[in-house]
C-alpha cells in the first residue's frame, strides 16, 4: 500500500499497511541505535507529544506519528499508556487524517480532562494547492481547531470543528495551531500559536464557558518582534505563578542563546486575562528551556499528585543536522518525563522520581576527579562538585562536557552527525545529573536550572573525568523500558 502526502488516511488503511509490513518492523527493531529507555516510534517518524494527561490513574502519551516512513510526510496521533513510566502499553493510533477538516495532517494538540471525560483539542491541517493565491503563509492553508472527547483514552467521539480561519483575527496569517486549554474561575481559556501578517509571532487567546463555543479574547505579544511564528504554546500555573512555554521560530542568535534553527522558551507572566492585547514588558525575561540540539514542542500537564510534568520532542524541525536512523526506517524520540518547579522566575526541570526504578547497578567514587571507567552506554551519572573551577568530562569516546571560565560546553564531534557545540554561562558548577542512552544524552545542570538534550551517535563507551576541587560521582546502569501490545 502506498500513501501520498496529501491524501486522507483512514484507520482501515493503517491496519492493512500494518499487517503487510512485519518485515519493516523487524528491521527497525534490530537497529542497534534504538533507544533503551526513551519512547520511540515502532517504525517511521515521531515528533510532538500531544494530549498528555493522567486519567483514572493512567498516563496517556499521544504523539504526532508517521508510521509509514521516517521523514514525517503524514501525521496521525500515536499512543502510549503507562502507570509508572517504566512499563508501557504500545497502543493503536487514535486519530487519523480522515476528514475534510484534517485531511493533510492531524497536527498538535492537547488534552483537558474533567469528571469522566477527556477533551482533546488539536489542529487539523489542510493545504489548498489548487488555489491561485496559495502562498503557504497568508492564503491557501486552513488551520482548523478541532475537538473530540473520550471516556477511556482509546475510543473517541466524532470530530467537531470549533474554529477555522474565518474565526481568527483579520491580521493573522494562515498559520494558527497547537491549542492548549486552561480553566479559571471565570471560564476556560485556549491559547493558540500564531503568526501575524507582519510575520511576528504571538499567542492568540480564546474564551469559552462550555468548551465548544469559543470567542476571541485577546493576544499575548512582545513589544518588539521575537521570531516570526510561535508554536506549541503551553499556559499553566506552577507554584502560584502563571507560566508560558512556547517555541518561537526565526529568533536570531544572541551571545550563547538561541543557537538552534528554532527555539523553545519559557517565561513567567503577569497576564491578567483581561480582554485585548497583553504585551510582555521585557523580553529579557524570556529564558531558553533547553540548550541542546534536539528539544522542541514540549507539553506539560498536571498529574493526580499535583505534579507539573513535561515531556518534549527529542528532535527539532528544519535542522541542518540529521539522524542516521533515517536510513534504517525510523527517526526521533520523546524526552524523559521531567517534573517542573519554579526558582524565582526560572523554570527548573528535574527527572521524575519514577525513573529510579530503572537503576540496576551502582558504582560510587568518593573522589572521582581523575575518574576513568568503562561503562554501558545506558547509564545515569550523578556528580556533586565542591570548589570546582574547571571540569572535563568525556561521556563516550569523542563526546565532551567541559566547564572553564564559567562556560559549560557540550561538544559532540564526529558523534554528532552534524551537531557540533552548544554552550551556557553558569556562575558555579555544583551538580550534574546525566542520562545516557544508546543514542541520546539528557544533561541536567545544577538541579535542572539548565538542561542540554541531544541525540548523539557513537557506540564506544567510556567515562573519564578531570577536575579540581572535590567531586563525588555515582554511576547507575539502567534497564530499558518494558512494552506490551494493547488496544484498550
């Protein structure tokens, strides 16, 4: 069965394709670059996490998915389910581009659960190539905001069109997407990423009392343009403050900031939800959420314990570098789940407590400043530094994390497949918490005040550390995630 990029795909099409492609699945499964404890596509392409929620004790993780090939030509919603972030049910896709409103892709969206129902909001993508005024930006593209519900996370109601281009302000381009909903005492508010006619990124805000009828309420902007498009907005309360995460496209490099082709940022807001335009008073309050090569489109949700959990896409669109796994028929993964806190006006990210269940061995070094050891690629490294002024840490052959003159640098060399160096300035180096998987690194610095997330390729393991001051190092070997097939 052959799929074309801009044709509808129905569930029965997917099921026929799946039955016919066991050999493809086995080939992908045998690739040594497959990750051990990160969620990946079984085949094909994965990108943005979507619809994240906990419902009746179960965590549901949906994601944009192209099961047929590894370059993301056509988007469905894939689905994982877990209770503990270690044991996962690999579930059937749940949303297909099978209607006139989403015929060219089930794009990103979110979940909002109340009572016995999960509400899902997402963008249906339609491109009208046959229109003479088609220009991709202002005309010829439909960005439909759609709504479905479920009482179990598996079976969905018929699709309901909430808004289309005519419902967005007249100065907004055809680029409007990625709805996220927050409830307040005075109603529900939806934020949507957008690009205006002057190619300035912003967030549109809509208001509703019933989750079905939405009225334009206003927008969140910066005084001066900060990129031409803001994707994946996520508005939420954390530790009593209102936070906005979004992904601005087209932000220029500044010092050690914004080195990627597109960015992921976070800011604490004083937004009061009054109608009209709300302007961020100082763009210097906008911070990078992750400084690695592969981090984009994160989404957060609050679980039943009251924790604010973030999962991101371990990838990025339009990058100059690539993943060699494309030749093996698959690409990309999701980050580890991270719990968020606020420290002043900075978002702090720390690996979730549940990940400790993956540990299966421990080696401790009371004074590891001249440490050299062989270790499995799949490991967790914790290092506590005292009075440190320089540090050189080799994480696998040719991959270095160094700190000198207050600059922390991650250098991937030939293991980067085109990725080279990313840096951040930090006053002191106190702690490193590193998760190394077969082909990824997630590096949490000073209790998660800064983070580097990247894919990395190179199977020669080995750990060496050179630094001054005192350092205590603990290394854990990590088990992989456990999967089973499930349909409901």
